[in-house]
C-alpha cells in the first residue's frame, strides 16, 4: 500500500459529514500521509452550503466547522 493518499473533495466531504462511505474511507486513508488540492476547502464549503440550503442542516454548525480548517 502507498504511504500517501491524495484526497479529493468528495472523500473529504464523506469524512467531514460522516456519510455512508465514512467507515470505508477512514479505513482506506488511515496511517497514510494525506494530501489534497488547494481548491478542496472551497469545494467542501460548497457541499456544506448545499447541505444547509437544500437539506436544512444547521448553518451555524457548518460555519463553525469550516472555520476550523487548519
């Protein structure tokens, strides 16, 4: 198995929002050096916006979580 994994925004969102694939994703990336692209934060923020606007999830919770990006 490779020591590094490049995460796209769909994988990050699956972890962040604990979607159905959460357990599989965590198992696949554990004990690896994780990398991503610069746009990942923007793309995950877009997913968060959709979850608030379309599915009524807690806007304040999403905002606070996204502020903790580092």
